[in-house]
C-alpha cells in the first residue's frame, strides 16, 4: 500500500518539481495501438473470469468487459448505442431499430451494435433477423458471452433446443459465472429430455 501512495504522489507531482537532467536524449516510442490495448485488457478480464482471485468481484469484471464491448472510438456511435438501449427499455422499438440500423450501417465492425439489434429483433420475435445479426456480432467478437446467450435464446425460440444448449454451453465456457444460463440449460433439458 505504501508503494502505491508513493507512486501516486510521484505521478501527481507538478512538472517543475522534477530535477532537470544536464543532457537529455529523446527516444521516439511508437504509440500503442488502441485496439491492441483493448484486446490485451479484454484478454486479461476474460482470463480472470476463469480464475478470479478471492478478493475480486466477478460482477465488476463482467461490467468492465461490457464497457469494453460497448465502447467505440466515435462519440456518435457511443451516444447512439446508449440512446437505442434507453429506447428499448422504454418500449420505443421503432426509434431503437432506426438508431441500431444506422449504427451497423455506419460502423459495420462495431460488434455490440449488431448484438443489440439482434436482442431487439429477439424481443420483436423476428428470430431470423435476430440470428443474422447475432452471427455477425459473433463473427466480429467470438468471445461475447452475451451474444452466445442471445444466440441460445433465439435457437430455443426457434425450437432448436440441441443447438440452443450448445450455444449456452459455449457462453459458459467463456464466462462460467452465468448462473441464469446454467438454470436455462437445466430447464431446457428437463422440458425436452431427449436433448
């Protein structure tokens, strides 16, 4: 703890307090690519879901993962995603669909936009459209356990229970802490013993 306070104090010191070197050498360092940093952070967090330290809160890890997936470099994309989510929550499905469609057209590599539109289509019982979008989301971000759960729900709604269970188990392979998913698998298996 003491080292952390010392480090924090050093970081917060104003520039003039640092002693000036007699001669300085400037070495150019290539800036880190934001995508690489994002990917490294995501790798670390998803790894922690498999081996969480006793003091770590799994829900906070999951929240950080969702924040990474929901973040976009474009402020417009971020606002549209937030507004579309608020519209879905309010039951304003037409404006939500318009915003999400604009998102996927303007930012076709934004996996979470595809995932959210798939969720909207699922709510609207437009399962074929939902499946197209969820597949695109998973193509862009294969480890999105939320999208895998969504795919399982869509498949179950389409009476494809075997495939639904596979997708739900794939989600658990990435995030083993999804108790509701474990319960859903048991429910499907109890409803359809042949699965």
